[in-house]
């Protein structure tokens, strides 16, 4: 009876994908549980990838710890430098923020505007955390605004 109950419970348990991740530069030496949990959180945002991390760093703002770093989703042993995306997380917050850089096209359909604005919010969050250089969001926003001045209207 006990084995039947265990089998039944194991069949009811949701399948949780294993989210492997690799820190390629050793910057995770002596990583805190918060940093380790952040890496797992970022990995679960990309369930079909084996993320590679680098340039992990932590600092405090007030009483909260912040972790910053870069992640690549390239499925190679040594991902290309340009494939890395900045990420950051604040202790006690719901999720890690990953900024996936996309080249802003020369023209945007009106229906795409909110998507691009929301995308920029991730960069703004990373700048506030100190994970990207100051002025990164402003540079992105200026480029986006220039394109929006000439946006197409949907037909």
C-alpha cells in the first residue's frame, strides 16, 4: 500500500525541468545562496537553453543585496562575446531581469510600440540596480524615440 501511494504521488507531481547553468569565468566562487538562486531563476526563464554566465558581481543598496552579471543562451562550450546579455536581481524581488538586446528597426508598426517601450523598461531596471552603465537606458530611449517620430500606422 505504501509503495502504491508513493507511485501515485510521484505521478501527480509536476514535471520540473532541470535547468543547468555554467559560470564560464569562475566569478561564482564563494557565491551566496541568493546568487545561486538567481542563476537558477534566470535559467528557468529560458527552459530550452543551457545558459552560460560570466562577470557575476554583487553589491548592496540599503539592506538588499544585488547581483549583476551576463548570460548567454548560445549552446556552445565557449559562447561568442556578443551573445551575452546583462541581467540583475535584487534580493527579495520576484524575478531576475534580463535585457535581451534587439536592434531597433528603422520603422515600427504602431502595434509594436508598447512592446519596445516595455522592453526598454528592463534596461531601465538594470541601470537602477547598477548592472549596466549609467545612461544605457537614455541611449536606448533616444534611439526608440527617433524611430517613433517616423512610425508607420497600421492599415
